[in-house]
C-alpha cells in the first residue's frame, strides 16, 4: 500500500490498481464542507492517476457516512455542494465502488448511489431519513433511488425514513453484494478487483431502468400522494418527496436533479426543518446532564422492580427488553401472579403479531424472577419502586430497600409527583436515591424524567442516564417539584383549557383545535385515555393547598362524580360505544357544562380555534419558562424534549420553547398580558419571558451546554 497525499477529512491510498478513498470525519463521517471538497479532490486524483483502474469509497470508524452535516443547515452554503460531488463521483470514467459498513444514511447513501457498485457488510444499515428532519434526499437520492429500485420501494424508503438491513437492500437492488466479513477494506478491495477482472464498466445509476414500467411507477406515485395527504397532512416535506419522484419519472435526469434542488431548498427554508433539526440535537444534548461528565455510572447488572401493576410491569418489560435480569417484588402471591401475567401479555401480543417467537419469549421470561420477599433484592444493583402513589407507602418500601439492598445499590422511585427529597431523607443512604419517572406504557414511551434530589451523588445520576441509554429511552434531567417538568406544565395548560370550556368553548372544539395544531389528541381526549380519576385524585390532593383566589373549574369533578372516568368506564368527556377507543361528543356532558356555567354565573361566548391555541400555548410556554427559570429544567431544550417525547407535542414544531421563539417571545408575552386583564392571578407573566423580551433575546440563547 503506498499512501498518497493524506488530507485530514478524506484519506487517499493506492492498493494495487485500486485508489482507496476513506472519509474520516468523526463521529459519523458527516459530509461537511471540508469532506465534500476533499472527496471531490480524491475522485479527481483517482481519475488522473495513471496506475489506477478503479476507486473504492470507505468510511473510517464505525460507519460509512452518516449523512450531510446537519449543523450546516440554515447557514450560507459552502461549495462544492453534495449534489455536485455526487454527480462528479458518478461521472468518473473509472468504476467507483462503495463499501458500506455501519450506517449509510441520507447523503451518505446518496454518495453510495452515485458510485457505480455497492457492497455492504451484513450488519450495515442503509436509509434516507431526511424526511425526519423536514427535508428530502437533496443530493440526487430522489432521482437515483427510483431508477435503481423502482418508484414504490424508493418512495417507501424516503417517506418512512426507516433504516433497512443489508439483506433487504440486496433484495431491492440498492446494493450488489453482501460482504462475508465486516472488514470493509478487504471486502471492498476483493470485490473491486473482481469487477476489474470481469472488466466491469463504470455503471451509472442515472442510466438504471427502475422507472421503465411507467404505469407501475405512476401508480406508485399516486398511491404515495394519497397516503401522504392522509397520514402526514401536517408535514411539508413528504409531498415534496412525491413531487421529486414524479419529476424522476417525467423529466430527463439532469432536469430532475434541478427540480429536486428546488424542492430541497423549499424544505430547507420551512419552519418544520428548523423544528425537526432542533428536536434532533435537543434530545442528544439533553442526555448530557452535568453529572454525566462529573462521574462514572455504577455498573447495572441486575435490577429489582417493586410493584407489578401497570407501571411496574411496564418498567419490568423495558428492563427485560434491554437484556437485564429482573426481580419483581409484590406483596403477595396473587399480586405477583397478576404482575407476571401483565409482563407475559406484552410478549404474547408480539407473538400474535408475528414479531416474536415462543422461544424468544421463553428466553426473555427466563430473566424474570418474582418474589414476595425483599430479600430477593440483596444482589440488585438498582431497584425501581412503582407502588401506590402515597408517601407513607413509598417510605415503607424504601425502609425495606435500606434494610436489604447491598451498599452502592441505586434506589429509584417512579413517583410522578411526590417529594423525592422527603423519600431520600427517610433512609440511611439518601445519596443513593434518584427519581426515574417513566411514562405509561413504560416499555413504549421514550421519555424518562431523571429527577434529581438534593442529596443524590453525581454517580447515581450518571447511572440513571446510563440506564436510559441501555433502555433506549430519551432522558431529561428534572429538579424536584410537584409534577417535575411535564406534569407541572400540563396542569397549567389543562387549566387554561378548562377555563375556556367554562367560558364557552366545547371540549370537543378545544380537542379539535389542539389536534389541528399537530398533537395526536386534545386534553380532554388525553384525560379520557389516561383515566379522569387520576386527575381527579390530583385535584383532591391539591385542594387543601390550592389558593382559594385561583379560578377553579368544577366540570371535570362533576363528570368524575358520576364515575365517568373515560375509556375505561365507557364514557368520560366522550361517549365510547361498543368498547371503541374513538369517542363521540356526549350531550349529557354538554348539559353538565351548561349547568356549571350557570352555577358560576358565566355567560358563554364563542372562541375561534386560533384563540384557543393562543391561550393553550401561552399557558404552556409561560409555565415552561417558570420551570426553566427555577432550574427544574436545565435549559429550554430540556422542556422541548420532555414535551416532544412525553406529551405528544408535534415534533416538527421542535417543542414549546422552540415554538415560542418561532412565533416570537414578544408576541407570546403580549398574549399573556392580554389574558391577564381578565385573570391576573392565573396569567402572571414568567420573569424569564419578561427578561428575555426586554433584552431582545430568545429562549434558544439559554440552550448552551449544561
Ligand atoms: N450531522 C451532524 N452531526 C451529526 C449527524 C449529522 N448528520 N449525525 C450525528 N451527528 C452527531 C450527533 O449530534 C452527536 O453529536 C454525534 O454525532 C453522535 O450521534 C443532502 C440533507 C448516524 C445513526 O439523518 O441517525 O443527509 O451529541 O449520538 O447513536 O440528502 O447519529 O456527540 O455532540 O446519534 O451512534 C441525514 C442522523 C442528514 C442521520 C449514529 N442523516 N444521525 O448514531 O450517535 S440530512 C441523518 C443519526 C442529509 C442529504 C440530506 C445517528 C447515527 P454529539 P449519535 P449514534
């Protein structure tokens, strides 16, 4: 091997008659400006090299190429553009081979598509996830992929943004070979030398015939257009992807590339791209809590779960799915059997859906051990309690954990609002206590609020974040208060919705306006899903300390007093007939609302959907700003991650804080001040918002690394 000129982001070397180009731009070989420029130079060097007959493209480290550099979006473009580099690769007179290992995503796969041949390791993952960032494959992917694998498969790949494995890629024709080992260089060289021996030509993807069947292509495009207009009507870029593939069918290649570029720039300029890119980086930033830099996590080899109810069983499944052995503790055999059955039910559903085999289920359940004795926890590295939400009950559990758990075991509570400082103070080892607030269903919802009591040691918090990684959860660090980040803010914007309901807006109009904003459900649908009795219990718990001057809407109490808790009782705010999950408006609820308005001496007025959302969002943003101001959330981005991953906030808007910056903090403050004229106690402008508006600053300016 004779190393040629070695640039730092793209290395060049010659192996026999093959010019090897290695992209080396940690951590994911993103195609930033320097990489694009050096990649182009390397292809030029290969083309003019007299002793070289072919080019082999590789990625250094764990991946081929993770895509364009997302941090460049929204900044002035720096040439050469990625489409230009891809066209240059494809135009090479000498055969270009891409040897993929790890991931080839977005622009990374587009570089491979511009190559003439592709080989991938058996564990490689390929995808065009640009749609998850509000974009479309803007370096020729919308033109080359349909020509290579057909319109239907290409549209599925681009509209889903999903990653596919080497086998599926091979079957589709996205790659030519699957390597037998994961040595990308050796496999790539052998494959390239084979091509040279067979005198394989520079086979350009733009000439591939995947769109030859015009009828089938047109049918696929129309089907995608129909599907997109139904399922992702909130989003901007999916329809642009369909438009781009239509151009691939109807235009010559180079014209199609130009059209793709125009569509890509439209997506790049959309607020949805800004929101989705914000969400992408925010969830990665949120997992870097200060404690994760100060301390090493403790080892987690076995975990105990106290309680086999809905939450305990869900948490047990999340732990089992992460490959951990789990000891489930319940107070008696009957409760333990119920808990184990709840765990088993999750896997039976997967088997019924053809997504798990009986043997896989057996292997997983072999790691679950039930017991009615705390002594079974004497070797656990971590114990998570998910028992009844009552302080005395929790303290009794922690007293037992204090008695039986080994020194250094991390003791976690799943409480959703109780004072974790008080729980920690009740045992001999408060430094080992942490809050792990899972969201139901705990084995599905990604958000995990890591609640940090005052006495926790840094390595305990680092352990909690390490656990989140093992569970493939999205962790957010939260301070101790009633409701931590999410539920505390939820209580406020739910109250704003209650006020509007009592003032004249129907719960059904409010829910619809919130869904049209992009949430999957409105607040009253959420209440019916979660169970109105839960919110009722919270309101009763808070009654003693509630400010009597604060407006209190009793409509939900009237509904709960009738035992109408929502889906689980067949009616709540909505009527659920024949056990369905889609409720219908309930005239009896509307009569209750009318009666409550009369009792409160309120003359109902109409609301526009726009005003509903201004009030709903102003309440959410204002309380979220208080949560940041008080340090319960480290930064605004931590609130955004909480709401995108735990409360259905539309990801394409980035989160409540990103949304506030998008509409303008001054406009949000003006709304709050307008609403304060009718209710100054509820609508008290957050100090943080007032301060930022006075300084002309944004919430984003507070998102520096924690
Ligand atoms: N650009 C810039 N930074 C990136 C990046 C990217 N494409 N991908 C990851 N990072 C950063 C990330 O923020 C984190 O930074 C670190 O790398 C490790 O990431 C023209 C327009 C590749 C599967 O959408 O899916 O190409 O926190 O923790 O778990 O058509 O990163 O360490 O400071 O996620 O090993 C299309 C996005 C772009 C892929 C690796 N590509 N990335 O997962 O590491 S748009 C994507 C991922 C595009 C073209 C279009 C994952 C990964 P920090 P990580 P990981």
